[in-house]
């Protein structure tokens, strides 16, 4: 079966599976047991997931594929649809805000892509609120991309479905009064799908001049750990599976096996010493000089990963001159990283937040 899939990939993508990719597929499916694989960045996890999914569905099972963001879920569902259709299979995603569209996706497709929050939301709507979102879809197989993030970094995360309570709107004037007295500057990280509780979200709406939403109470929830335990088989791929202690914890909670897959060729990665700058201007100029050397002298492309969106914007201004025409910016998970169809060529520069390290295919 894998040989047939390999040939299909060649017909649709113009390349064959590498030996390490075949090894990963065989290792994950070798026994009927949940398994997590450590597959290095750049080894082609996306096509590995496609191959595993096709085999599972051809065996009469359904597969849920969890990505690190809804943007990646939509992209992977759309880009791999032709591969699935070649085998008579159908795939979609659950990222629509329209409930009826999600119901249709679950009932009509053997393969569903989505981020974890979307799967948990529909699970709670189905099981607690009786919305019949999932229909007769069973929890057979889940494949998790960046599984270390889902099971370790965010293992204790809980998704809440909140609901409005009558009379809470009377607190709006109180929020305004308190906000007039409190105006602290805080460092904020972007998470567009979440709200702060204890009225903090309403104060942020006041700060930014937005319409006040009604204060809600959290009554329905599910943790990441509990949700993943619903599945009969859990498969995961990640660049880092963690320490022995972390693996022991995952084995204890999820009863999983582990496999570490070698890279298909020797790494050429070389780490240089750190450069300490005394000011942000010095920092930007050091980066500018290094980028100029890499693209002009060494004829290479450059990926710059920044800690914050503000850093991305600062470097965009620094490098966004006539000297650097091929500049690609990737700041937020709802944005799409646009790379030319012929791939990233020498002289191209990508400036991104750490989203570039979470499931972004840079060819």
C-alpha cells in the first residue's frame, strides 16, 4: 500500500518519499498502538501525515488531523485534497464559524483538519449542548502536528465555552470607572481566540475603544489531556520529543510509544557565537550587515525569527529598502506566508515571529 502511495505522490508532487519518511510511516503503523515520532524540521512531516492518513482511511477508519493553527489546517486541507481524491477519499477542515458548514464537514469527509481549539469546541457543543455537530463520527485516530506543544507545553490548557448571564451588562459603568483609575502598560501576546476572565477583557476593550462585550461565566470546559484520551489511537510528530522525564510523563498519561527518526542527510547547520548590542539601533544595524553579506556575497536566502511583532516591524523598516526587494513578512497566524511558486531563491528574506517554526513549509 505504501508503494502505491509513493507512486501517487510522485504523480501529484513530482518527488518520491525519502527512506526516512517511509521509515516514519512504517514505524507509526507497525503495531496497533499510539506512537509519537521525533522527526526533525525540514524532513517533510506534512507528506508523512498524508501517507499515514491515506492508509488509515483505506482501512475503513476516520482520521482527525490537529495542526498548530487554523491557518495551517485550512492550508493543509486544501493543498492535499488532490492527493486524497486520487484514492477516492475526501478531506475538509472545521475552521468555519458557521455551525452548519462544520456539521457538513464532519458528516461528509473521512479526514478533518483543524486546530485543537476547534475540535474541542465542536466536541463540547455536541456532547454538552446537544448540537449534534459530530453526527456519528467516532474518535478513532488523531494525528497531532507539533505534538510536544499540544501534550507538554499546553498539556494543562483547558478550553472553556462561556455563556452570557442576564444582568451582567449593568457592570459596564463600573468597568469605565475603574479603567479611569488604572492604566498600566503591559506586555501582551496575541491570542485572538481567547478572552481574559474576571472582567480583564472588558477593560482591554475600553482601552482600545472597542464595543464592550457582556461579561460571561465559564461553565463548560475540557482539558487537552481529557480530549486526547477520547481517541482510540494517538499519533504525533514533532521536531523535539523532550527529555526522558517528559517522555515518561507522556507514556504514563497517554500510554504511547516513541520513535526517533534520523535525518535523511547530514545536517549542515552551524551555530555562531552571540553578538550583544547596547541599543536597538545597534541590534538592527548588526542584522542589516549580516543579511547584506549573506544575500550579496554568499548568494543565500535568509530567515529572521523575532520574539515579537514589534521586532518584525522594526526590521521590516530597517531592511525594506531598494537594496532588499524580495522581503516576505509573516507576523500573525491568520496571515499567509507568500513564497514564490518556484520556491525561496537566493536573495529572498523572510522576517517572522516564531510562527515560522510551527508548521510553516518554506520550500
